[in-house]
C-alpha cells in the first residue's frame, strides 16, 4: 500500500518552493558525528571489557553519586562534553561536541542494567 501526500500529488509539475539542495552542512555534520561515535565507542567498549568499571559505574549511580559517575565516564578518555542521567533501570549518556549551543552534534546513549 502506498501513501501519498495530497499536496505533493497536486504540485508535481509545480516548481520546488524550497531552495536548491546544498549538502555541505549535512556532510560536515556527518563528519562531526563520526567523531562523537568514536567517543561513544570508548565508553561502551570500556563498560563491555571491564566488569570492574561497569560495577563501579553502576554502584556510583545507585548511590546517586553524580560526581563519581561523571569521573568514571571521563576516565575512559572521552573528550566530548558529557551529560549523564541515571535511574534504577539504566543510564543515559549524552555526548555533545558542539562548540556553541545548537551546533552539531549530539549522540544519546541509553544502557539498561
């Protein structure tokens, strides 16, 4: 089954009302996102490869020790700005390599425990 937006069908022969496609910003965002992904791999690999680290991270979160959680995450070598939240069911980590607010790029990681 195919769904078509009525406006699109009616305007197939009309000129495109949007400016021409320019992929420069999208390309730059994708390149910056690759760096954020590398940063996320540092954290995830550390959790996966080090049961002691995983234990310490979860223990600090269960004790609501935000400072310790942040220190542990930074100890993995991450250089991006990191924001963490945690709950009884898991941890959420946001990696942000934007130099100014609203710029590219953020990656949200949600891990359960």
